[in-house]
């Protein structure tokens, strides 16, 4: 099962950050975790005084965020914000990403939930670059939600996609996808994209005859083994296809009613950064649904003693 004790929700009061709030509140409520709300402001921001005056955020305003957009959470069983353990903090800094990461480290945060696009303008936080830096540097997994997502980030997650490349990192993502799916009562899809070899014309070779059918058959067999080992066959869809990985992943999301994507980064580059890889980065930027980023060499939400799925 997932082990979540502290959820961090950074906000700049933009629609982008408000769109992510339902996910943060729901996960904190479901796991009985503390919810931390952090605002990074500064005198160089045009709305500095407004931000200071409106912080901490009152419960009635948070309730409005919980329903933002209106279709994000429908029906009963909304998180009761009155019963949540909520801590709010505001800090002044010209480096919002660094402050968010520092706060996550200092408070031993287990999960950061944030929007990917915030307020724009010369003096306002641009969450696109901030979110990417937080994803790279945070000591824990992150869940990002696009402001202009076609599908509202909702509590009603029914389908979780885990794109994998059979690396150890992607297998970590599969473990997280399984546990996240259990949290939401969702199904899991496993997808692998086979890249066809391309030779420069200078090599003097025609396009190689690629054994697509045979390769895809072998890959799907491996996916089935992985599904049996890590998840169990029930509620698992598997697919292998050819093409450019990020493009095919985004196409799969668009055409298969995926509600949330779980993807892994590729380990360290330098002393304090994560190399997301071009595939993870493109999916993070363009996915119309929330993206959960697992980090194989950072803190995990999966309990170390979580049992493997039994063969069926």
C-alpha cells in the first residue's frame, strides 16, 4: 500500500494551482495525511501585498478550490476539510522552486501535488518552469496537473497508465501505479513502445526490415509476465506498439480514457538533479491528464514490505 504521511501543495493562487488542489486534498484525506499548503511570494511580485493579505487561505476558499473546476469532483464523499490536518506557510523568495524543494526536504514531505502553469507576466510565478524544476529536484514523488488539461483532474480516477521500458526505474513506476490504482479503485494499463531503428542516409542503407509483429508479440509476453509478477492479471490491460515513445504515450492517453499517468525518471545527473529523460519530460508537459512522477533513487511511497502480486 502507499505510505503517505505528508502532502505538500504549493500554490500561487492561480487557476493552475487551484486545479491541482482536489487531488492534494483527496490523497491527504484518503491516507489520513497532513496537508501542507505553501505559498512563495516576494516584494518583487506585483501581487505581493494581496498574497500576504489573503494568506493563510480560509477554509471556505479552500472549499471553492476543492470544487475547481466544477466537474473535478462530483457526487458525495468529498474530503472534509474541517477534519483534515492542514498546515499553511508563506515564505518570501525570488526562487520559488528552491523554496518548495527546501520545504519538502525540511518537512519530510512524501508527495508534492502542484499545477504546471501558474500566473504569467513579468512579475508573476511561471509554474511551468517551476514545476519542472521541482519534479527534477524534489526528494519525493510528484503529481502534476496541467492548467489547460482537457480532462479535469478528478477524484474519480478509473484508469492508470504506466508506460514502461523494462528498466528498473520503470518497474518502480509499475509498483506505484498498482498502489495508486488500489487507492482509487482503478484499472492499470501497461504500455511499451518499441522504437524502430533509423539509419542516416549517409550510411547507404535502405530502411531495415524490422520484425515488428514478432517483436511486439515478444514484448506483450514480457508485459504479461510483468503484470502477473507486479500487479496480478485482474484489471490490467497490456499493449505494445511501435513509434516514438512520447508521441505514442500521449496518443494512448488521448484514445483510451486514461485518467492518470505514472512514469519514472532516469536517476541522477549531477549532485542534486534528476534526469527526467526526454520521454518523461514531454509527457509531463503535454499530457492532458495528471502525471505522477516516481523517482527510483529518491523516497518511495510504496512500503518496503509491500507484497508482490500472486500468480493467477
